[in-house]
């Protein structure tokens, strides 16, 4: 969009003051965040976010070839927004052995996966050694893979099991193979929401303390915000401002991902489902408020591939990845139109169709260059084979 058209659009929407701040590179404050949430002109909010997105990342949209492993759904936290954990009338309990996890990895050894993402429930029967073995077991099968694992809630449980100071635990986890911590675990930094929805998990202050300890241990981390449940708009803005302040202090966050809440199968099943407007608006406002986060992701598995295409013009520069075996949000067969795996050609097509330039990345946004990448994209047999494997039926933690 030309500068004149953008100026006209934001003027019509009454957002000229925020536009001037964006153009000057000045930081938006909480009142600006509220004004953006309350403004009915989503396209004007998106156009502002697109200015920042293109300034920071050009027309690139990143994706990664990754595999998710949710090693147990046994959990003693009982979060009201969660459909993943084993409970009466819900999913059956499971805990993967190290061999189970290795078999999952072996099933996709022909895919050049760069990252294994592991989060799970809080199973109090798993000893400290399990977590060390889990990391070593992954590296034994895939020595070069980046392991992003354990939210701050899992880290708190691991420390409880280890009965050692946190710096020592982090050092041992790193030695066993841990490369970074995922987002999640706090959902939204509001004590009211914490007490109402997930009171058995860490408080916001405890989550921040563990996050700071991870930064001190040299572990990068990813950040999220779960929206669309009982939180208020001011609480969303407060979350963004607190995350930004933490990043000012630590600089250890790599990416921010707004996550839409899906009520099906949870104790909050009567709440409305996410909407395209809500998903695009939260991505756009995250991009505008979080001036010290280099990347904002649209998590296609929650936002749908279609909304994620649009999101690339509303602030998002990352589509996440191929995501083999994500068992958190949806269960087998429940949502026929919600996929849990995209092949690389499918991801690339989503980005190209949206008018952006696809860039395969590693966990730190270094470009992955593969000599046979074009051949793979243009080879229908390999494409079909990848799609067939991806079609294995698959099925929220932390
Ligand atoms: S969100 Fe995580 S901690 Fe909460 S019940 Fe689900 S698995 Fe357990």
C-alpha cells in the first residue's frame, strides 16, 4: 500500500497520532494499545503493523521444519482452559518412554527437521532423571537438532524433582541437550486470570523469575499470550507491556506468538470460538507494541492456514513449521478442517500465494539452504509421499 493510501486509511480510522509514532520509531504506550484494540478499523491497525513488520523483516516469511512431541498428558494442574490433559471423560492418560520418543523421531528421519519442540503435562511421577534421559534420547537420534523444551511450569516441576538450585538444574539440562525454552506456561500475566483459570500453576511473578534465570543461564526463550478466554482487553495490553519490559531487561526472547484460545473440550467450552478479526488484531497489536521482539508468529495450527496467509500482512513474519504430531489443541478426528501437519511445499505455497518470500529457518532465524530444495518443491512424487506421511491422524499443554 502506498504511503498516501496508508495515511488516508489511518486518518479515516482516527489513528494518525499512533501512525506518527510508528513512523518516528517511537514506542507505543498502554493507552495506544487500548486504542488499537478498541478501533473498529482492523485494516488500519493491520496497515500500521505491516509498516513495522516490513521495516524489521522485509517481505520474508519464515518457517521451520519441526517436530512436536508431547511426552505425557498426565497433569496435576487442572487448568480450566486445557483440553489436553488426561481426565475422566477426556483423553486417556499416556506417558512416553524414551524409546517411544525415539521411535517418533525415527518415523520422520527422512525429513530434515531442524527443531524438536517438547512440552507436556506436569506428571509428578516422572523423576528428574527422566527429563535428562529425554533430552539425551532425542540427541542420540538427531544429534544436530535444536531442542526447544519445557515451559517455566515444567521447569518448576523439574527443579522440584531435582531438589537442586535452579542454576544447577539449567546447567544439567543444557549439558543433556536443552537448547531453549518454549513460550507458554503463564498464558497471560494477570493474577486475576491466574487465580480463576490456572491457580495451581505458577504465578506471573514466579514465571518471570524462572524466565530471568533461564536468561542468566544463557538459554533463549520464546514468548506467547493466550487470548480469547476470560481476559480483558486491558489485561492483554498489560501482558504485552510486561513482556516488553522483561525483554528490555533480558533480551533473551526470540519470537512472540499470540495464541488464540480454542474452547472445545475444555471446562470453558461455552465460550466463543476464535475469529479471523480477533486473530489478525492480536497479531497486529503484538507487532506494534513489542518493538523489541524481532519476530511475531502466526501459529497456523491455531489460526488456520488461511488466516495465517492474511496475517503476513498484519504483522506476522513467521508461520511456524511443519509440526509433526501436535497433540495439544485438537484431538483425533474432532476437527476435520483443522490440520496438524503441513508439508514444506504446502507451507511454501501458503507464503508465496500471500505475496511474501518464504525463507526456511533454523530456531534462531538463520536461513537454511538446501541444495535439493527446489527439486523437492517441484517433485510431485516426493510431495505426495510427504503428504501421505503427514496424513497420519494426530490429536493444549502449558
Ligand atoms: S495447560 Fe499444561 S499445566 Fe495446565 S492442565 Fe494442561 S497440561 Fe496441565
